C-alpha cells in the first residue's frame, strides 16, 4: 500500500496520473498528427540526412507502430503512412550497419 501511494504520488507529480486513459490517448493522437505533419514527405525530420532527433523519435514511434497491441494509440500511429514508412526506413538503415558501428553511431 505504501509503495502504491508513493508511485501514485510520483505519477501525479509527473502528470501521468492527472489524466484519464482517453485523455492521454487523445493527447498522444494529437502529438502523432503533429509529428506526421512535421515529417511530411521528408525522408527524415530534417530532410534527407539522419540526425539524433530521428533516433529519439524512432524509439518512441517504434513502440506505438511496431508492437501489435490493439490500443487507440497504436491505431492512431499506424494510420499515418509517413510515420509507418519512417519507422521501416530506419529499421532498414539499422539492419545494414555492422554491429560494431551501432555501438558508436556518428549522428549529427
């Protein structure tokens, strides 16, 4: 009970427990729409070159797009063709890089 109380206190302070699941799903959907518009028809978020922001965004988008959970967030993320293509494009890029280079990527 004490651990739950402390966890809820931390989640409330961070903002996560302040909203219902539906409100969080709506916020996530809005953010995904914004990311889709920012990416547009670009290969990466800043054009044709991979940057560190792409790696960070890929990590988040991967969990929403590639992990097959039937949630509103997964459905929203999967509905943006450019975000789905973006995740696949980075996966293809990573699969071509030798493992030793992955440990020390030279991203801008």
